[in-house]
C-alpha cells in the first residue's frame, strides 16, 4: 500500500485524474515462435528464454491499426457511452496516412458525435504516454471531460532478420477521467530525449529499420535518464514503488532495463525483485511487440493477475526509439477489480487463429499490384474490417 505524494491538481482544486477504463484488441491470428525458430534454424529457447517471447499476433489482410483501435475503443464506448468525450488522441508509429489521423477513421466507425477533436501523435513507441499526459491536463482543467486515448501498432521487421521474432500487433483504448476507477496519476514525471538512430521507419518502407544492439542500450540509457529526471522532480523513492511497468518490445528487454535501473538506484549489490516486473509480462509474451500499446497491455496484464494490488504504486517506464523516454507513477485505485476486463482479455488472446508458418508468410509477404485500388479478403473475426482501397481512399466497414 503506497501513500500518494499529492493528488493531481489544477487551479488549486485537488482532483484525482487517471485511467478509468482500459480495453485491448489484437490481430485475429497468432504464430507460435517455434515456427520462426525452425525456419531460421535457431534454438526455440533463444526466443522463449533469450527474448522472453512465446507467440506473436498477426493481422489478417483486412486488419490494421484502425480496425484494432476501433475494436478496443468500441469496448470502452459500449460500457461508458460517448458522453463527455471531446478529445480522441490516437498514438501510433505505423500510421496509414501522411495527413489524415487514423483516429478520424475510428471516430467514423464508432459513429461518435461531431463535437470532438481528433489528433494523431507520433514518437515511436512513446507517443501514447504523451497522449495520456495531454489527456490528464485536459481533464484536470475541465473535470467533466473524458478523453479517449488510443494506441495501436503493428510491429513489422524484415522476414528472416534477428528482429522477426520481436514482431506483434495490438491496440489499447483508455478512458482518462477525473476520479478514475483503475489508476490515479501522480504529478511527478521524468522525461528524457536523445537524438539517436537506433530504430526508424523511412516513408518508403513497410518494415522498420533497426540497429538492434544500439536500440537495447539506447532503451536502457533513456529509461535510466528518465528516472534521474523523475527523482529531481520530486518523485517517489525507489523503495516506495511496488511495480514497474515498462515498454515491452520483448520481455527480456524489461529484465535487462530493470536490472540496470535497480543497480543505478540502489547500488550494484542490490537484488532485482522479479515480482516487480514479471506480472506485467503475461499478455506481451503472447502478443509480441505492440509498440505504443505495449506498456499499457503490460498494465492490463498486471491488473488482471490474481492478487489485489489496490493502493500499490506503479512506475510506468515508457520508451520510444529515436529517442524519448518518460517515467511517471500511478496508484491503483480501491475497488479496481470490479472494473477489469480479465475474461474478455483472455478470450481476445485465446480466440486467435493459430497460423502455420506458410500461412503467416503468405500474409507477411503479400504483394499488392495496384496500391491505389485493391480489395482485402475477409480474414478478421473482429467488429470492423479494412475493406480495401478505392481511388487511393481507404475503406472500412463494420462486420456485424
Ligand atoms: N537459449 C537461451 N537463450 C539464448 C539462446 C538459447 N539457445 N540462444 C541465444 N540466447 C539469448 C542470447 O544470449 C541473448 O540474450 P542476452 O541478450 O541476455 O545475452 C538473447 O537470446 C538474444 O540473442 P541475440 O542478442 O544473439 O539476438 P539477435 O541479435 O539475433 O536479436 C535483437 C536480438 C537485437 C533484440 C533483435 O531481436 C532486434 O533487433 N529486435 C528489434 C529491436 C528491439 O526490439 N529493440 C528493443 C529496444 S528498442 C525499443 O524498445 C523500441 C521498439 O519497440 C522497437
């Protein structure tokens, strides 16, 4: 049980602000990394132990960041309605248009009121965290407003590369409100930016470019840098933090970063308490990297595990290559378990169709002859599908 440092406040009025609801979505197919290991001739344990990953979600032809985002956001809207939502922030690093926000497609698919501002944010895997900070400021200023923050991404690398096993796909939709049911943010944050070429995706490429080893060290340097800034901005002491929920490109990355964080904060002799990070891994081991969504899928994993963690303090450690990191904390709210989506989340993962390696390669290596005009086969089991492109315009529809 942790004591909040001070409630989030605006204009002298103390108001708890944070995450009221969190829903997840992913691709409707899944690949066991044993298939990738067999094809590339590497030991399966390199992935399950060396990277800490078991499976990766795969999108069907008619799924993308919009269909996943709309599926996650629909769950939130179905439960809470759209009243009070005047802002939608869509965070992604796999954007589908250079101009129009993917959030506007989601707004249309969910038939939301016109009196809403919608915007897309980009800074690699970090931008959903910026979205939450912006949302918290809006709600602190105007506590009756609710902000929908969506993160949705597809992690794609070159087939046959060392990074292939760290692919994945997923979305989260989070409702940020006053008096939240799940997590109340604390005011201190630590931020860190360093211009570095560890990972990027040029406009001409569908897959990310990455300097794998540099990306690992850049992640560690940035997250430790964010911790330092958090400390100088009045954050909690390391020993007052119960859980650490990191960005999860692969779960072993979190173990590496947390080991460095513990040594930095408590000294080289200090032992890493795995119970502070392991509960955040369950869903990511099965989904793979979901870039902007991954840290918040880690939060769903932590909250859904059996123990009651009400009152505990979680440090969120967000990293986006290129690079920007932010560390902030939140307190798990009393009664949060009544607001979880545990069965729904497990069903979302369990219901994915298992692919053979050949089926996965067919989707991953699909070549589209005319990118301005094509139709997608009906693969999705979700509520929305990406029908195809007509006259260079993306078309979506509800499946039911
Ligand atoms: N049994 C158990 N473990 C084994 C093993 C076996 N048989 N064989 C190898 N391993 C271990 C290795 O010892 C290594 O562990 P350590 O790092 O703890 O030593 C681990 O498996 C991975 O082995 P390699 O380092 O040889 O793997 P690789 O070089 O082929 O690929 C990678 C690793 C560089 C991370 C690559 O997957 C990659 O480039 N991924 C994409 C980049 C990425 O995710 N970076 C993370 C930080 S950047 C970020 O967070 C933003 C983002 O989302 C991308």
